[in-house]
C-alpha cells in the first residue's frame, strides 16, 4: 500500500521552543489523522483532516493538510514537558488497506 | 464510558507456542482493529473486524489470525510463535458512523515476549 514518511524521526527541543513534524506521501491522501503516544502509553487520537489546505488548531497545536493532499504538518508552539511523546500521522486508504501509520516523530523536551 | 480493554497486559511465551489475546471495545463500537508495535517497524496494521467479519488485513503471515464475536469483543491468535513476534499488540475500536470517521480508540496493549 501507500507509505507515509514522517520527518524528523527524533527532535530534541528546549522547553518553550516550537516543534514541527511533517508527514509526506507520494500519492494523494483522502484523509489524514494525527495521534500522540506518550512513553509507555497507547496512541491517542488528536485530529482528522480531510480537506485540501485545511488548518485546524487545538490550543498550542496547529495541524495542516497540504493543498495537494500529499503532506501534512503538526506544529506545537512553546513546547511543554507534557508534549513529550511520539506523534504519528496515519491515513485510511479504504478497501483492504486498513490504517497505515508513519514511523512517528519522537519529541524529546529538555527542561 | 469505559475505554478499550485488553487482556492480558503482559505475556511471556516460548517459541513454537501459540497465544490468544483478547480485546473488548468501547460499548457501541462495532469495528475492532489490531496492530503490532515494535521499535524497528513501528505501528503495523494486522486486521480489522466489523460485525464478526474480517474487513481488512495487513501484510502478516497466516500465523496471525483473529475473530470477532457477536458482542464485538475480539480475539487475535498467533500460532507457532517466533522470537520476532515479541511486540506490543494494540487493539483499537471505532464508531462506524458519524465524524470523525477514522478516529480510533486504542487499548493499553498486550506486551508479548517470546523467549
């Protein structure tokens, strides 16, 4: 099936700095979802994007779906220690593909 | 509303054995999916069940199987365990109507160690 590439794989930031992770696909996606997994925890749904150019905000988090629907980004403003974890993008291709997850971006925050 | 529950939480098995993991979805959720999570491969989709029927299947060998019962509870089975099957197995349930369409609720997972 299709693959989504997430970059960077790891990101170290100082608390208070901004953070951005990117999700890229070689083909057009009909939808994209973002999940967060805390260390030792399970993935938790953050947001779903379906429209070209869509931008959604959740407090300090901003999610964007590219105009061509081939990429997406998650931006966190002024990171806090509670933001630590792995951020995954995923999409559903429908049919027999199920949900395909990217490898995730591990966010490490130094106080 | 209770979340997704998985049993057991931890399991140690020997190569060649088989294992059955259980998942109870959120009440009202009829779709249950299973994922394998390893440090090297990340989160990989195993299969999805809806109304007791397998709807989607990932790229895993036939040793991995599952089923869903009429109350939407699901089990997955791995036969002839290999060392590489050591992983966190996550179950997720979702609504099949309404929005967002693909929001999945994950359980805490079963940590399987094969020795």
